[in-house]
């Protein structure tokens, strides 16, 4: 993986942002350009896991670019053909469901829509407590959608959170490489 421009988007699965940041750190070691994107919620919300300004600062240091954090900033991704591939990690059930249903009302859903218009790959790193509940049908829809690839995932905590799924964030670089070749990294369910 080299000489590409990769978009890296984060949505509000706050408890998985540390793992996502580790994956971004790995991607930053490659000779690629990375454009960071955050949902408005991640960009503006302090949590027990991160202060928003600290997360933004670290992401901008890794990428060498300012974070795109609103619809206006994300919209040019399509018309200007800014990316070769887009990673969304964590991808919440909310973001996945909106994408499956064609709803574009956040910076990340706009980035996905804008990028897909160029028939290029989107990699989703799922992290949601309702994946096997309300979001299941939408995840299924996206598994059958052209140019959508999933980071391999598993149940998060089957006994305490039986509807929860989480991707293996360490597999993001391998999933990106496979998606760039038009392939879904297998097995997708681990």
C-alpha cells in the first residue's frame, strides 16, 4: 500500500476510539496520504475515554491535515475525487444504517456518499451494541453493496451484550489492501 490517499473517518463508538487510533497509527507508517474525518459528535464531545481536543490534536498530528468535521467539508470528497479509499472505524450502527438507507446528514455519511459516487472502496470497521438487533438488516444490505468492505468482526461480549459486534481493528491495514484489490478480507466473521 503506497502512493494513495486514504480517508479515515471516526464515528461515535467512544469506547473503541483508542483501538481505532492505534489502527490509524499503523496506517500512518505507510507511504500514503491520510485525510482525517470525524462525525460532528466525535469532534465535539468530551467523554471518559477522550477529551475531544486531545483526540483531534493526535489525529491531526498523525495525518498532517486538519480533521474534516462537517457536511460542507466532506462534500468535495466526491466531486474533487479526493480519495482512493475511505475507512470508517469505528462505524456505529447509526452510521451503517444511515448509509444502507441513503441518509446523508453527518460529515461521515456525506463522506461515504461522496466517495461512493466515484466507484471506489469504503471499508467499514463495525463497532455497535445493536448489530445483531436493529442494525442487522442494514449490515446485511451493506454486505451486498458494491464497493463496501467490512473489517472482519466478531461478537463483542456475547453473554452481557448479545447483540454487539466489534471489528478487529488490527486488521484494518489488511482489509484496506484487500479492498483496493476489490476483495473482501476473509473470514469476515471471526
